[in-house]
C-alpha cells in the first residue's frame, strides 16, 4: 500500500460519477477490494454492471434533487464526465450537490495542458475554477493524453498509412490503468478541509507520431507511415468518415495540442503516488497490438 494512503478509522462512503468510463470502471474495480462503501451514480441503472457489493444510485441531471439524494451520506466523490457540451453544467451540478449534502473531498478527473480555448481543455478549466471556490477539499487529476486515443487510428495503421495533423509534436501518453491507480490513492489519502491538490499524471516519456509508427512497424512486421496534413484537411477527412462536427473539432483540437507539444510534460507523480512506475507506451501497444491488426 502506498504510504500516502490514509489508514481510515471507519469505512468511508465513496461516490463515483463516471463509473462506466475507462478510468471510472477501472477505479471502481480497484476500490472494490478496499475497506470502503461504494455508490455508483448512473443515469442508466438498468444497464450498469458494477462490482459485487457496490451500491447503485440513479441520477437525472434534469432533476437536481436526484443528485443530492444519490450523494447523501457520501464522504468523498470522484467526478468524471464523458466529453460533451453538457460536461461543464453537469460536473458543476455534481460539485454543487456534493457540497450541499456535506461531501468532504471531491476528486475531479481533468486534463493536462496549458490555458486554452480548445475544448475539452477549456471545459475542464471552467470546472476547475468553480471547484476551487467551493468550501470542500479537492484534488485535481490532470492526465496527459490517454493511450486509448490511438485506437482511433487502428484501421489506418492496419492499412500501413496513418494520417493526422500532429506533425512532429511530442506527446506523453498515459495508460488509463495508471490514472485509475492514482485516483484510488487520491480518494483514500488523508486530507484537511482546506486541502487543494493537483496532480499531473504522465507516462515515462514523450513520443512523436512518427516514432510511434516506427515502433508499430516493428510489432506488426510491416512498415507503418505517419503522414501529416493540415488542420483543415484533417477535419474534412474526419467529416467524410461520418464523424459529427463536434467530434471532428475535438479531435482536430487534440491534434493541435499534439503538434504544439503541449502535452509532452513528463512527471514522476504516478510512481510517487502509487509506488509503481507508470506503464510504458511500448507495453500498451504490445498488449493491444491485435487492434492494430484488425483482429478484434
């Protein structure tokens, strides 16, 4: 157990908003082995499949009283919301409801990066600013780029030609399991009501897309080439593939962050929190290589 985890005098109740997401689902599974009570907040209780002995609480963002009812009795809250135009309003509603019913510590999954007009980074900035003003202990988890985002290029990589607008920018990718490990520690850490923490979570090194293509070439046994194109060309290609304009804009904005090396920061925070070094991108690619062969 990490030395930073509090040895709790009683079983705290931890509410998880976003338990069906990549980080939230892994986090819920980790906490199931800890001496805590878990309540999963969900808009679709009929479709949720949480671990055994986990409580479910139905919420409806159009009915704010359901948020308070679901959070009542919780000591700590993990907030993660899928990227959407409703993210700011919904996360702020969760935060305000948690404060209203006496939740003492809120851990928010945010994003690494500079101050930006690009979404979802700008959305996270708005939520962070709101949380900072609330009379509650808070911890921000700011991960670098999720390694899972590379799955979007799987069919292109399988066909040897990978196109994007990231140029030669350097990006530090992180395994979502490492984010979940860090989130577990953050939720179990000791805190005071005045605590305001922010953790920058990254993998062990930054990569260019061309370096990733070279490593994939070794794993796949055939040459994968990364080809840069302009933002406008990339957006047009995404729209031609059938993506909604909002999604296309989000992905092009992410490529801009990559091109500008805005997410190349490397920290030791994952290891400091969890006692384990972060998983490497090479490890993640090897574990998921079947996806890039179109075998799944």
